[in-house]
């Protein structure tokens, strides 16, 4: 059985280790960036090959990717999800990037079709007057809700920190609350909530071991009066970090 593991190197590359192949089999690693795997212009791309078990170093650049390996005798490994960095990203940036990548997998409902991957974005500050696209499109915006907070002083020189994140479904609404729109907004809220609560978050080298949920209004009143529908959820992502590093 063909097996693939992926370990990112922090420089835009990753080592893909393949096992379970025949000694003379030619093995090829393929990758596609998360959120583009259904785009006709962005398909699975070959990242390199080798003969027999061993490592293939791939240079995908920074991002979240799906990987799989295939042999020339038509054996295929289970797809692997991995995040690749091109520098030492902070835990904050890794959390935001991982949340965006997971949201792009959900194909959340838009007024017509689903929300485009490019419209799932992260920003440190979200302002209805200045953030691009808020008044003309339909977006899912990811942003810090507050600064990180120490929640538990753990053993073995490791501590738990909480990273509060807001995920907001935003669209121009002109104060319209049709039954169809309300149903779509509530379905998207449920799908977003169920994708994160009480689950770890896949990041490149941070340990995000859990997620709790805070409470927020179903719709943001000040934005509503400005003709923008903003339905937000707040999550607290729990990170276990080595003390003193």
C-alpha cells in the first residue's frame, strides 16, 4: 500500500516521504493549492518523481496544499493536507492562514453558486469603509477578535494560549431580509461553526489542539444600517507553546 507523509521545511518547500512501493516503481508526487482544486485553470501539478521508496523534495511556495503520490503501476496514496511556509510565520499568521484554508474547502453558499476562494480573506483590521470588496461582493472575512491570552500554565515548560478569531460572512444586503437570504446566512453559520468547534487546526508548525466558540449577535446592527449584512462567529483557538522560546 502506497503511503505518503509530508514535512514542510519553512522555505517554501516540503519533503514528501513515500513508502510501500515496489523497488523499481517510478513514483510521482502531485499537489494542488487548497481552494483551487476545482478550478479548471488550476489542476493537480506534478512536483517531482523518484524510483522506489524515499523522499521527493517539492517546491510549492507558501500555502495550504493537498498532496498525493502515484506509481507507474497505478497505485495511489491517500491524499495528505499540509501547510507550507516560506519563512518563520508567527502563530497568529499560521492560525489565520489555516482558518482561511479550511473555510475555502467548505464551498459556502453565495447569493448565486458558492463564495469564490479569492473572496475568503484574512485582514488584521476590517473596516466597512476601507476593506476591499465589502460593499460590492460577498466575502468571508477572517480577523483577530482581540490579542492572544494565556489560559493555562502547563507542565514541561509549555503553556496554552488562546487566539480569538472572528469569521464573518459579509455581503451588500440593502437591508433585505428575505426568507431565502436568512436561510442561506444561517446555513453558512452552521457549516462554519461545525468545521472548527472542538477540533484541532492543521497548521505548519504550531500546535493548535482545540477550538472553543464565543457568542456574537446574529447580525451586526451598525453594519446593517450601512447596507452591509455581517453575520459573524467568534472562535478561540488553543495553542500549546514552548515557554521561553
